[in-house]
C-alpha cells in the first residue's frame, strides 16, 4: 500500500488519550516508521495526572526538509488520532481547523471524578457528532471492541496504527511499520500484526 505524500510541510499529527492507553507506544511506532522512510520527525509529549486517568498527548511534526519545534501551534493540527472520545473533542477544540482529519476510538475512559460521582461524562453520541462536525473527515474505529474480540484490549493500539495506514492520512509505509511493530512488540507480534491489519481494513470500509 502506498500512502500519499505529505499534504503540507510540516505535517502536524496529534495523538491523544488518557494515561495507560499506550499513547507513547503509538507515537514511537509511527515516528520510527516515518524516520526510516526518510522523514524528519519531532515528537513532544505532554502528560496530565496519568494515575488519575489524566490526559496524555503526543505532538508529532513531520517534514521532508527541516526539524521543527516539538509542539504544534493552536489551530494547526492536520490529523488528530484520538484514543478516547472526550479527549479527542477537547483537542479538536484547541488544535482543530476546517481541514483537520480525525481518527477516533469511541470507547470512553471514565476519570475517577466520573466513577466517583463528582462529574458526569458527556453523552457519547453527542461527543461523536461534535467530533464529526469539527473535522473535515472522520474515521470512527471501534479499536477497543475489536481488540477485546481478539482477547485483550491492549491490541487496540495496533488497530489504531493500522487505521492510520488504512485512512491514508500519512505517508506511512506498511512494511516498514510492520518491521517496527516486530521490534517494539516482539513477544506478542502475531496478534499485534493481526490487529494492525484489522485496523487497515476498518479504515477502508
């Protein structure tokens, strides 16, 4: 599969989720695959109170010509990869623009405040509708549900990486990305590769 070239340079990707979802692993795999394909990649990570289900976000700036500063200016995301719907909407509000493309896993992660009754999680259908309205195009990828069918929700990460390739929003080389998966996730590579290919198919449906 050949992805298109960068639509602009630098190309700005935000990967957003909450603590414990594997946000950093996804940015590591995508970043390494792009670097091996000749791109210059800068990654900036921000962490909330991850032990309380706080926000975790990776800024990824991708270029063919220069190494850019690690953090994306407000309103300048080209793609938002959302591992959690409320965080996805929050990032769209700050970094989105009329041309932003969004890939979102619609499985909510409830904070301690929500589970303890001090706060209320937004209506999921309203959340997803808002994500769609704020995006030029949206891919709803039920990564957690598909991963649970495979026996472990942790495979959602590989599904979302596959969805990035299947959606063709980044010039990710499939074979290179598979090789990085083999290096970083060697103990469970077979199910992760299966999850990876599932993500590609889901994004192409």
